[in-house]
C-alpha cells in the first residue's frame, strides 16, 4: 500500500458491490477501486493487430471452421 493512506466511508450497498467485484476474497478494496478506475480511464481502442485477428476469427466462424462446446465436451469425455 501507498504510504499516504486515508479512510473513506461507503454505505453498505456500495460495500456489497465492492465485495462482489473482488477477484478473490483477500483482495483489498483499494485494489478493487484502483482496477475500476484504470478500466474506466484506459483507451478502449483496439490495436490494428487485434482487429485483424478478430476479423480473421469472424471469417473462420462464418466458414464453419470452429468446434462447438458440445463437440469439445464429447471429446473430453463429458456428457
């Protein structure tokens, strides 16, 4: 944690929402809030390379070149 810490008050509803957003039970509220802030402020544009991969994947799906979840389950021995 940063050496400059402070205490904040949140109502019970907000605390419950923060609890739900934790990635694991021991994650601090500071980490949850920081993750939310970073997510909100990040540039959401995709790189040209990512867009190229998405388009290629869509072409493959349209061409029927994919394996369904049911096929994967059968191959893995799940019913």
